[in-house]
C-alpha cells in the first residue's frame, strides 16, 4: 500500500484486497460526486460475500458492514478500508506500518482517528468483499498484532485491557 501511495497522482486514495470488487459499476461515479477537499475521509459500507463456514461476526446483518469512526475504534476495528476513501494529504505525516502483516490499515485508522480528521459518512455500498483474507482468520497472531498496535497507539498502561479484550475476542471467535 505504501508503494501505491508514493506513486499515486490523485488527491484521493482507495485500497482493495485481492478478493474484493466494487459494489456496482456506477459506485465510483457516485463517490466522485461526494469527494470534497474539505474532508479527510469518506466512508461508506461493504457487503461480505459470505460462505457457510464464515463466523457469525462476518455473517451478521446479512454481511453488511458500515464503517463508523468513533471511540469504539479502540475496542474493535469499526472501519473497513474497502469502504473508505482517504484524502492523500493524510499520508504526508504517516503511512501504513509494514511491521503489521494483517492490521496495518487498522493501525493507520487509529492514528488518523487520534488526529480528529474531518469525516463524511456516506450511505453507499462501496465494495463487495470476500471472507478468505488473513484478517478473517481470527488466529491468536491476529489478536496479538491488535494488542500491540493499540498499545503503541495509546499507552502501555492500557496493554492489560487490550490483552483481555483480545483474549475474549479470540475465545469467542
């Protein structure tokens, strides 16, 4: 993602995974009408293409995930990068931390959330997403990465809290 950022020419950036696609052929036209340089972030919705073996978490709400920017971001990742358009100016002060193999986008979203970005939420389905990516594996290494990034984004004082949250989520998945 960082290589793409460094080579990009536009003023808005959007990231997709290899098993993701735009929700409709018209979605970029709809998004283009929403773009405004006064915003740092535009976020919408995605819909997972679920399979029988997917977790309840992925299948709930008929696979619909609406990105929300709130303090809940400290509890769990409430922003789906496949539904989010980032003003390129956000990447002048930070990029994706490549030490995080799965949750670099979550780490980035926490960093920019702390800077109080100007966000526009759209009632638009942006992407259709697969469920076979590493972030849906729910392994302990995933939660360990989450604990680490939340601790670094806040304070070592909160590490026990993040550990307990991570352990509970791991055991419930």
